[in-house]
C-alpha cells in the first residue's frame, strides 16, 4: 500500500491519531485500501469521511 498517494489532509489525520492503549486500532489497513486505491484526492476525502 502506498500511503504517499493519500491526500495530505488524510495523511495528517492518520499521523496524529491517538495512541491505542487498549482495544483495536481506530483505522485498519483494510479500510485504508479503499482510499489509497483512488487517485483523486477529493474522492479520497469523500471515502475517508
């Protein structure tokens, strides 16, 4: 998966997610696959939200 293809706004949100102390991660790799598969940043933002 190439995270460099993510819209800058999504990259920033992803980088500043809070540390997980307990339980599962708030975002999974599988969820990100749908987003990084799209090249258009506007469409990525729509999928991400």
